[in-house]
C-alpha cells in the first residue's frame, strides 16, 4: 500500500472514531443540567460542529457531554493523582 493510501486510511479511521465518540445522542437533557458559560468563539465553533457534523441528530449538550466523558476517561487517573497530591490535612 502506498504511503498516501495509508494516510488516507488512517484519516478515515480517525473520522470514524471521532463520529462514534462525539457525534452521538446522549440521554442528557439540557434542562436537567447546569448552565456553563464559555467564550463566544468556542460557542460558535461548537454550534457549527453540532449543526453541520451532527446532521441535526445531536444537541450542543450531547456534544459537550461526549467530549467531557472522553476527557475524563482518558485523563481520570491523572486527575485523581493530582487531586490526591493537592489534598491538605484538615488539622
């Protein structure tokens, strides 16, 4: 297989992984969550991702839920380690 074909194959795999990880509906209902404020630039980008790539099948809440879920799964050990390191005795 040529290098260009290999790269194209890898990109397709990454696209499939991205879609299956982030562009899927969740059971999260926006009105049951909490408000979070983000900069307008991020909001515009996220809205475009959801509208264009999500094909009307997912909400902004779904996308953010999926991104954060993946983040916590990937970095949960590091977060817990940092938290344990920063704990201060009460007395």
